[in-house]
């Protein structure tokens, strides 16, 4: 999947791509055709940098409802010839998830599209999962024949079917089909279920990887073998060392951390850091200077995991370094530093935004730390991150930090956050948004009554609404 092109944050399209609450508010006041064009653009060209963790589907579905939007463009996208050429889930996943939410709101046209796509589309399994949560038994039973027809009846086809049944995210359709009155359906599904259970049992009986009886050298070799084939195994290898290494093995582990192979060095650094070894910090510092990129990354990660007071003290000395270890030191102080570290955390935050932009991965920790330490003068930087980041998760973290540092948050960003795409951000808004704005009261009541809203958000809303649902 190509990286999405995100429009400027001041445009309607840019707001909707980011999932900001202001996107919904602006769309509802814009010309309907313009709002629907921007909405369809987002749904058909997934704007998320990480589509597996960022939320957009409920946000877009609610806007379709508010705009009484037609689904013609989604239909054309799903059933385009490209669907048979591009089998990536990311091409159709967002559209299918939006249809799922619309179906739960009673949109029969959305339900019909999901049924059609489950029967004929390439990403049929996703559509079937959406239907498993929302369709009735009759609708699901009608899909048994077209879904099973996708799998040949030879040994290869039955094995493929067994794998799909075993790994199904939502098992409800398969359980219904296993009880289907048609033998041609029920027998195939039951056989696939039995094969999947047997395959799972076989994997459990034949585990791969290190054993407690292995030597320290064997663990290091296993980690290097993984690195040679492109798999970073130093984290599980370090856990294995916890089981197999004794005090007499420490010299070998320290030597590996100093100049072993990359796999052994990464494993040893992780093990020593997790063990709070007295030499771990010096070895980490040396690894950042002399190690390969893989070793530097493992060393920095190991340092950030350390909880000892010595690690925080060392971070104060490393925070001004212009390298990966200096950036990690800023994050350590953000997580575990004290009031005396506010200036260094603020400096790290400003430098990250200035040098890497509002989507820098390091900002997640620094933004959290800014809120934890209550750095009030960081509010302008946090507002910039909130407005400009394309990550809805990072925006939510910025909102939480602003709630702790910016007195204007309750009357400002907290209001639009009630319409945000992330439920955690809506929860923050429900706890902080000033109710002098009539839109806030109306949206709180809507969230409280919406069966699709997350329980945590509704709990936060109820904490603001009196027993008679009129006092705020």
C-alpha cells in the first residue's frame, strides 16, 4: 500500500483525512456535494498511515448518516475490476468497515452491499466478518454456498478451507454452516473445523525455537540465524537467556554485548538491561557508538526499558547528545523523570517537531511526558502537533496532554474532540468540554444514546449528565 497523501490541515479534506472533530463540523456546514466528495475520497483512499490501529470507520459512517449520503461510489469501488487485480485488504477494508457500521444503524443498502461483496468480492472474508456481527441467521446461511464455492473440493482446496475456518476472526458464520441442513455444506465445514483443530494441536506438540536446556552460545546462534534471514529474534532470545543463563555465564554475555555478532550483541544488551546489570548502561553507550544500525536500535530500545534510578540519572547526562541515544534519553525523562527534568523534556519535544515534523514516532512518548509533567509552556507545541499530525492516535495523546497543560483546552479543542474518530479522544472530551456551547450538550446526549459508542465514552458522558438527563 502506498503512503497516503494528506491534504493540508486547514482544508475540509485534510480535516476528514485526519479524523478530526472539526472535519465533521465543517462538513455539516459545507455544501453537501462538496462534503460528500471529500468523504468519499477518504473512504475509497484510506488516509491512515497505520490502518490496523487507527480508527476511521465509525467516524465516516456517522457522517454518511448526517449527510444522508448515497453509497454509489462505495459500490463502484467495491465491484470495480481492480478488485480482482488488487487483493490487498487495505484497498477495500475501510469501505467494508464503514458499511458494517451503517448496517448496524439500519441502512439496508449497506447490508445489501456487504452481502453481495461477501459472495463475489476478493476481500470477502472481511465482509463476512462485518456481517457476522450484524446480519441475521437467514442472511448468513444464504452465503454458505457462494463462499464454499471459492474452495475446490480436492485435497488442496479442502486444506485451504480448513485454514480459513481455523483463522476466522468471527466464527459465527462457520458455526451456522456446520449445522446447515444441506449435507454438502455442513459436512465440508465440519471436516474443515476438525482439520483446523488437529493442525493447531500439531503445532502445539511440535514447538520451534529455543529450549531451556540450550546453552548461552546456542541462544546467541539462534538469534543470529534469525537476523540472517531477516527476523529480529533478540527479544525472545533474551527471555530465553533468563531461563538458561547462570551467574557463571555473565562473562560470556558481557563479551557478546561488547563485540559479538549482531544477533548475539542485541540479545546480550537486552538481557543485561532487563537484569539491571551494573555494566549495562556503559555497554549500551558503547554499542550506540560502535554498533550496526540493528545493534544501535536494540541498545536504545533496551535502555528505554530500564526502570532503575541509575538509568534516569544517566538519561539526564545523555539528553543533549545529538544521536539516537540522546533522543532516547529525552523519552526516558518524559516517562520517568521528575519536575527538575521539565526543561530537557520540553527541549526534546521542540527539537523533535522542528527536526522530524508533527508525525515523528518519538513524539508519542514526549507528548505523554509533557502532560505527565504538566509543562504548561509546552501548550503551543502541543497545539501544533494536535492540528498537523496525520496520526489520530498521536492527536489523542496531544489532546490528553493539553487537558493537563492548557487552560483553554476545555473551551477549545475539547469541543471538537467530541466528534473525533478515536474513542479515547472522545472520552477525554466528554470529561473536559465546557457545556456552555449548545453543540456540546447536544453531542454528549447523542453519544450517550448511540449504541455504537464505546462504553468508556458513555461512562464519561454520564459523569457529566445528571440523572434526569437535563442538568450538565
